[in-house]
């Protein structure tokens, strides 16, 4: 807390009394030291973990805390150890043998100082420093997008390409409206820490230059960009992209140009390439278009050597899944899709989801193609594909290999990203991404054999809807996948508030040392749930429940963990409040 500037100077006692002991504690948590025939005053709380500095050592002008050996210049308060903050120091004066201390510190904690410490924490990959900065900024009322912007700028400058950490940070920024203050701090902290980890040791990424004095039609730039990506020429692609940006291409135009290149091949890098592109555009939407160049160019190197799924054996044999898709793409290219788009009826929706979950992929491709030709909106169709992918998670049997959770997760988060992009653009070439998701859902079918039972009827327990935190107690035990799903179903069937459940699921994620995919799962499920709540029919209600059941089961499968990261965040919060951590047993 900052002291009031109008407060009078504090009488610290006579110089003789301080000389006798070497230090003296005075009002306001300040310690006065006598050292090398001079008097100094600093805050008595070590800024690292709050240990009393009067219990430390003072030698050659260096004050050393005895808890973790953080070292400080006793005159300025500056730290020699980057993992500790500077300790506040105070002016002193001597009048008639009496020492007086100005209670206003020489340095104050401002928003800019917290942002500076956040950048330093990112540069040095220091979790506690990042956590303290986040707590200070959130408590100061700084908008989350400003905090996020620091991380996005840092992560896109330091590192070869867009990373999982940047995806986590953007995903968490998307769900902040669903989280309470504690959840907000945890979400920003974990996202920023993952950015720091991805960037640790990475060189600065320098932008290339756009083509000189270019005045190339955007259609030609799009052709060039796709050609460069086809031959894995990322430098050429970056120059073309920067040229398009400099010529004033809109974000929608840039999105279409880049995602055409992504969908020229099938399900690149297990869906991550499309998903990362979507998150980068979402990040720009949050932090502002002035960050377009640095953000979008970080995506280009993802296309240097991605896995192209049409080259994989499972896409070619025993059923050739590549040829039917190419035939469908050619058919759609030769037909003018009906506009305005029509809404897919509920009866059709049920048929589509049932077909997507079947073991007849060629019939599924035909059905989807027929719907598109009939004028069905690609975004609504993509939403149904994401729903089918979520069903795979709800029906995922725990007797499968544990690593297979990642397979169904990838399919779901990919189809969610496709849904989000097609809500903004329905360019015919982007519609190919729907088909790639369809095939992944088919290939995941064996993970539902046998299928885990969906909680219905007597399998749904009675739940106290006033206490959604009960779910966290269930998740304190390992592998409570089915138990937690039954609880969530019971909560929803009893009329529990979905927002309270979503906040609780957020804490279930953020109290863990979660890995990348868990963050993806939570954000995609919450986003898809929100889309379904825009409708009031029974099909939409069941679809929304599917999203929350899928999130619950996935998070339960990956909990508990050592929970080191949330512990660090709690330490930062308690230090901000002035609590005495060192006194606990």
C-alpha cells in the first residue's frame, strides 16, 4: 500500500539507540539500519517472499535476506537477484541526534512498474515475478487485454513462431468473462508463464520487408502466398503476407488468404495449424489491429514442415478417405452454393450428428455435400461437426490408452476453430476444413468402442446446486472421469446455474499444473456451450450439456497434479495483501 504523501516524517528514535543494536523497527513496517556510519531505511518485508529483513545480514552495503538469500543495495533498495523485486527504500534525516524517516517510499508501485516487471519476468522466465506483476495489474484495475498484450508482443517477438503458450494466453483471455477475480489472475498468470516458457532461450525474431513499391492485386498475392506455402518457402510467404498488410488488406481478407493455404492440405499437424491461426486472429481482435504484422507473421513458419494427413496411411487405407474429399471439393468448386443460406432444421441436425458418429464415412461426406449444395450455412454445419467431436469425448471409454485422450481432444479443438472461422468467413476453399474434421471424427470411432455411458436416468445423482465447489472435491482424487460427469449431469438436471459451473470448471483447470491441451479443451467447450445457449430448443440444450460433460470428463482425466503453479499465484496474492507467509507451520 502506498503511504499518503502528506504524512509527517516518523521519529525513529535517537541515533545512539539505533547504533547500539544496528537496526530498529518503526511504525509502518519500516526497518532503520545503521551501517558504515550512515543510516538507511527500507521496507522490512523482503519483496521476494515477505521474510523480515531485520533478521538478515548487512555487510559491505548489501542486505541479505536469510530465507532465500535475496540481496539488496541497502541505500537504493535495488536487488542483485532478478527473481526478487527491489525493496522500497525511504529518505532519512538526522536532526539534533534524532533520526527521522519519510514514510513515503522513494519508489512507488505504479501500473508502468508492474508492466516493466511483467516484461522482465517473461524475459527471465520467472514464475513468481510474473505472478506478482499480474496480481498488481489486476488489482490496479488494468484491463485484461492490456496485460495480455504484453505477453502476445513478447511471445511473437521472441521465438520462431506462434506457440502453444500464445494459444493458451489467448484462450484464457477469451474465457475471462466467465471467471471470478481469482480465476482471472490464475488464467492470465498461467497463460503468460507458458509464453515465457516457450520463449525461454529463443532469439529475437526480426520481420522481413514487404515487396518494394508493390501494387499487386490481392488475388495475385493470395496465389503467391499459397504457392510459397506449397513448396514450404516461408520467407517468400512472409514477404507476400507483409505486402498484403501494407497494401491495406483487411483481417478477413488476410484470414482467408492464410487459411486457404492451410486447407490446401489435410488436417495439418493434427489440427494445430488451423487452430493456431484461429487463435492468432482472435488475439488481434483482443489487442488491436496495430499488432497485425508481428502476430500474423509468427504463423508462417508453422507451415515450413507440417504433417499433411493425406499422406498418412490411416487416411489412405483400408478405406481411401482422400479421393472422396477431393471429389467433393471439385463438385463444390463447380457449383455456385445457394445464397442466402438456409437454416438446418433440428431434424436434419440430429441426422447429421448421428451420421458423423457412424462408421460410414463416404455416406457422411455425401450428406454434408448435399447439405452445402442445398444452401445450408457452413458455420451451422461446422457447429454440428464440433458437437459430434465433443460427443466422442463424452463417450470416450476410460479403458482406452490414456494418450488417446489427446486424439479426441485434437479433433474437438480443431472443429471448434473451424466453426469460429466459418462464423466470420464462408469462402468456398475454407469449407474444405469441415471435411477434414469429418474424417478425423470417423477415425476416432474406435475410441468409443465400447462407449462410455452418458449419465441419464438413475445414473444422475441428486446434487446440491448451491455448492458447485463439490465438483472440485471429486477432482481431488485421480481418474474420477465418470463420477465427475455424473455430478455435472446431476447439477444441470437439477437446474444448477451454468455460469457457476463454468467458473468452477475454470478453477478445476487453473488449480492444476495443466498441460496445453487442457486449456484448449476448456476454452473450446465454453465457447461452443455459449453458442448453443442462443437457442432454446431441446436439441440445443442437450448439445450445451454435451460441451460441459466433455470438459468435465477431460479435466477429470488429467487431475490432480502437483499444483505448483497455482501455489505460486497464491503466494503472489498473499504477498500483495501483506500476509506473513513465513509464520506458517
